[in-house]
C-alpha cells in the first residue's frame, strides 16, 4: 500500500488495519514497515560485507607496504653489502 508523501506513514497503521479488518477479519496484518526500512534491512548484510572487505583490504595494503619497506629498505642494505663483499672476495681469490 502507498501513502501520500509528507505524511507520517506510521500514523496510518491504525486506519489501514481497520480497513483491512472490515474487508476480511481473518486477514492478519503484521510487519508493517516503510519502503525505506525494507530497503535498509535488505542492504544491511551487503553493507556489512563491504565494510569488512574494505577493512581487510586496508589491512592487507598496510601489511604489504610494511613488508615492501622492510624488504627494500632496512633489511636489504646489509644483504647488498654482504653480497658485494662476497663478490670481491671471490674475485680476489682467482
């Protein structure tokens, strides 16, 4: 059922239930909600999934950037120096 814009949709619940009861007493009227509430409820699980995906993607990006910085920054320099020294030592021993 649709209501005119500008009206509080929850204020129409009583009159709508009365009209339905006059037509059919056995017809139950339950779970009354606005379209915005229905859409919000249906999108809640997607919103949660996307939020978790974003959080884990950000975490993965942060961990990957820390790993790249450590590999090509701090830890790689001593390895480079050691490799150059080893190359020089092999070259001199010939």
